[in-house]
C-alpha cells in the first residue's frame, strides 16, 4: 500500500473535481486532510464565509471517513512537521496565484522538496500559459478571451471518491499533541459583539452543497442572464462569485454545466454571456500573476502622478451609504448588509468614489476586500483599476458614470432603491433617483427632510465630473511638459 498522503486544502474547499484530494487518495491510500490558518486576517465578511465553508467541508470529509485537521500557523512550518508525524510521502495542494499564495507554496516546497505536488483548478486556464504571439501577457480582454476559447475543450469534472481512508487514530492523536491543531470555533472567524452577520446568514449558504444549489438555480434561468444581468432590482445574476472564490465549486464544473446548455440550444445567448464572465475572472487572475503589484500600483504608470484627494469625510460617507446619491447609497447598504453588491452597481459606486470624489481607488478596493464575501484579490484589483482608468483594458478615465442616469435606466421602477433606502420609498419615480429634484410639497408628502431623514448630496455631480476631467488633463499636461520628458535637464 502506498504511503500516507497529505491533502492540503487552501482555497479549494470542496470534494468533487478537486485534483489534489483525488490524487492524494489514489489507490485507497490513507490521507490526512488539513487546512492551515495563518494568523493574518482576510476581510471580515470573508472570515464569516470561511468559517461556514470550513464547517461544511469538515462535515463532508467526516462522512467520507477522513476528518479535517485545522492547524494554525505558517504552512511552511507546520506542514513539514505534519508530514513527518504521519509519515506522508506527498503533500497535494491546489496552486494559488496571489502574491501571498505563491510565496506560501514556494516556502512549503522549499521545506519538503519533491513531496509537494501542485495541481491546478482555480482557473480555467493556468495563469502564465495564455500569451500573445510575442510571448507577452494579454492586456486586452477580448483578445485574451478569443485565445482561450480557441483552445481544446476543458476536461470533464472528476468526482471525489465515495470513501476516504484516514490514517490510524493513534497517529492523529499524536499530531494533535505535537502541533497547533484547534477546533474551528477557536479561529475566531465569526463576529462576536455586535453580531453584524444577520444579513449574510439570510442571503447565503456557504459550502459545496450551497454552491451546487446556487448553480442549479442559475442554470435553470441562464437564458435570461444576458437581458437581466444589468438590472439590480431583479435576481438576474448567478451569485456564484463567493462559491468560486472559496473553491466550493470549480470553474470547470460551472463551465461544463453552462456549456452543455449552449450545446443543447437552451438559453444560448445568456449562457454564452456568462461563460464570457468566467473568462473575465481568468483574465483578472492572469493579470495579477504577471503584475503582482496590481492591488496597490496602477498598471498605467502615468496615474502615479494623478491628483487624488484623501478626503476622509467623503470616504466615510460613501462607506456608510450616506452620500446623498440614491443608487450609490443603495449599493453600499446592500454591501454592508449582505456582503455582496450587484455588479453594475459596483461599477457605479466605484466611479463615484474615484471620479466624483477623487478618492484614491486603493481606498475603495480595501473597503471592498473587507466587506465582500467574494473578496477576490485579482478580480477586485482589476475591477477597481478598470473603473479608475489606470489598468489594462481599462475604461477611459473620461468615462464617468452618472449615477442618476444609470439609476433611471437600470432601475426605472425604483425596486432596488426602495429595497435598500426605505426612507425614500414614498417618493414618486420621477424624483426617487434624485430626491433633491423634488419640490417641498413632494418631499413633505413622502415624509422626507433632506439633510435629516436622508442626506443632501455631498457633492454636485456635474461640478465634480468636470473637476475629474480637469485633474485628468492636468496629469496629461504634466507628463507632456519638457520637465517630464526623458533626458530633460533642470539646467
């Protein structure tokens, strides 16, 4: 019988289509499933999700016969010790692509050598393998997408073994005595006082079963995705992003489920539109792989000299959903309550922060990482840089979303606004999207006093749009001046 294997779970918290688990348990060899928790915290919403995802994973592994060990510490320190204690011949894991994940897995491999065996399943295409004809990273999504879909079809998802063989209980007891093994509750991932997670509990079911239930529901309605995905008042998106982020379902599983519908001619337009979104996720991962400074550094160097303003009061009003701009406030309150925000609204609230308020995009990205249950470093960084105009494939900086026009176009009946801004619910549609446009009688009838029951706008949209354009022009002028030219001299 083959030697014991360690199955190191990272951000692949599922059993099916998990190559690391499947190969670790090959030929019925005993395995030790383990999750290593570093003391460095992720965002608070992501912590909540992680707790429940690990709980679901632990229950699933128990049913298959191999309990999950949870270790606290640095993987490069505790995994070699675990390997020695259980006499394991290999450590199987899913390769990560964030800078921290790459550093972690390199350190583990440095300490255990060839025993570390990496597998790929977090993206449809492994980052670093999709390059232009010049062997350079793609910087435009459409070209990246065309290259990816021209490649051979992805393998079908693989099922996990029905049963798993654990190593002897005496060995596990020895591990618990010598390593920092701890109960899940002791990781402190859940909020204590106050308990702010009620909205998360009401809206999400973390874990592999929850991921498949979400996919089932979306697949049944995928035909309407293309026409409904921009409407925040409707349940028209997949909401699979947190499940994909935590690896509770693989992108390959999602791809084949939706691609099979395309082949069958069922909801083809909507399914194809969603498959394109899966490759946008890949594109973000590839960008982070090639540009590891992307979370903090603009990919277009000229934006290093942009005239951002560190306006703490404006940032706080934006974070609390108290900007006085209804669609912005509704999105930020949805985020705070549910840990998620509709994708179109994400673009609008981001545009308002970086363009109307001129607050550095890094501040917005940090807030999203702390409050989103799908807080993916690659997607989040690329998305914020896209809106700010400083990334690859970015929206031009002079494209500035008008949140009032966007609200009227995509939430015409005000369903989304009234759900998240009940204090405005009695306003007629004509004024709902811009309460300051209502006359005093209309505000009185709606029981609204601007500045008291709902804030007045913290900025004038037209004025701050022009201010943003002026700042952009100032940056361009500075870069074009002789003093900024290479080789120029101050004389």
